[in-house]
C-alpha cells in the first residue's frame, strides 16, 4: 500500500509549531491573530508549491484544491489552525498537516484521482478568541447566524468582523463548501483523551460525536457579615451550590457508565472573604451518545428544588447538540485501511465537538483519531508521537483514495 513520507510530516509539524510558540512546547495561536495569519501564509505557500488552487470564502475558510481527472464534486480533508490559550501543537493543526502531507504524496507519487481533492482550514474552531466554538463551519452549515457571529467580540473589544476584514483572508460567499461542489469530508484529529493509548490502539475509528446539554444554575441567597451572622440564619448561596452539585453528581453516577459530566465554570459574588456569598452561577456539561441517557440526565436536573438551604434556585439550558452519526461507508473504509496497514484500531465516539459534525449535515463525513499521550489536550503537554501521526496520515490518504473510487 502507498505510504506518506514520515520525515516530510515531521518537517510540517516542527515548522507550524513555531507559529505562536510559547517556549515550553506549546502555543497560543488565537483565530486570525498574527501567529494564526503567519501559519496561514505558510500553509498557502506550501499548497501553491504543490500546484493547488487556493480559494477563500466569506468566513476566511481556506480551500486548497488538487484538480481531479474529472469535473465532479471534490473530496475534502483538513481541520483548523487556531488554538486555545497555552494550547498544544496537535489539536486541529495535525488534521491540516496530515491532509497536506496526503496531498503532497498524491502529487509526488503521481497518484491518479478522479475527484478534485481539497485541503480545508476552518476559521475559529476553538472559539477561544471569538465565541462560539466551530463558528465558521457552523455558519456554513446553517447552525449559526452570520450577522450575529460578526458581532462576537474578543477580550480587547475587537469584533470578529473587524478581525476578518483585517486578516486579508476574507473571500467570496460563493466559495463556501456546499453539497453540489463537494461530496465527502474526512477529518483527522488527535483523540484529546486517554482511551486509545490506554487500549494500545493506533487508530480511532470515529463513528460519530456524542450529544450533549449545557445548563447554567443560578443560586440566590443573602450577603451578610461573615463574623456576625449565626449559621442557622444564613442564606449562603455557595453552600447551597455545593449541595446541588453533590446531588447532581450522586444522581448522574447512577446512569450509564459512559456518561460524562462537568461543572466547569463557577462565578461567586461578591467573592470577598468576609462576606457570605449571595449569588452563585455554575455550569453543568453532560455528554452521552444515547439521547435516552441525555434525557434521563435532564430529568435529574429538573428535580433540583426551587429552594435549597434557604436559597432560591433556577436553571436554564445554555446550548445543546444531538448525537451526530458519521457515514457508515466511510467508517468502514477507515477500519479496512487500518487493518490493511497492520495498525491496531477501535471504534469510538468523540466527546469533544469538531467541524466535521456540522459538515456531516451537508455531505457524508467521518473522522480518524490518533492517540494523545497521557490523554493531554488543550494544554502545553499535548503530544502525539510522530509514528502515530504517520500511521494516521496513511489511513487518511488511503481513505481519501477509496472514496475517490465511489
């Protein structure tokens, strides 16, 4: 079977790790920042050297295309280049670089292909600079309103519209990915979790992305002096919040073992050490591939009383998503190719969201996972050994070639 070039892939990984480098093995490469724009420039330079045609759409997504033998819809692969603050060198960018290496292998080995083959770079996937995550693929797939997205501001008050117009990468709306001009998407990504490494598997065959709900709880009490208010008279919103969180954890633990849930954000007011907290807001993120289990979790949330420890309690859904199932034919291609290369593999669902989940509503799609060492991601310790990256690239290439024969 055809294989990519491991040393070329290493060069790509090493080069792009310099854009936004922090000196500790990680990066901060926020969407449309100078570091992100420098990475885009390097990507486009390499694509042009391969003879690829480059287009940009109105959300600054980049499409670099190798012309096919026939004038038929293109096969697309790729991911995103932006990172979280103090992120790693593999999340998102590895999907771009493995796709670029697969394209370079097609060019250098003169591999015939009927369909045009496109490498995509999505804009603002992380949402670390501009809310929400997966912004640009979401606009294209009709999940988000573009005008609202343009108003999104970063911490410095710069709008996404301003950053977009200043980037030099804003193109035409007619260049957007669509179901007429594109027929398939394959996205390679690091797992961002410990399962593949723990199970000693080279390749994750991604069957879909789990559904999730995200709720925000508001607990309202009474602020009083910490030294003079007897315990039995207190309306301590933080104490009530802790008891609610304990209740939620105890009840959610009774559901399916694959359910994961997180209290990831908490705001306490007035947040002064001599004042009893009077207002607490916290979030609850719940994820599972089975919508029945998600509904069971929602019922547990709804059973939280309106009053806890003399404090009033309310909650609201911030956002949610349904479980996304990827294309069965493409999933089978990934599994077949992992086997034929002699790589160990396992089927799995993705917990994190990815651009592919939105695009899957437009065209058939799937994903390929490679291991994350010690499960680390969204941090400077994020790492995937080169040999794992190489194996994923080979499976990606062969999967693209299999789809090309459809």
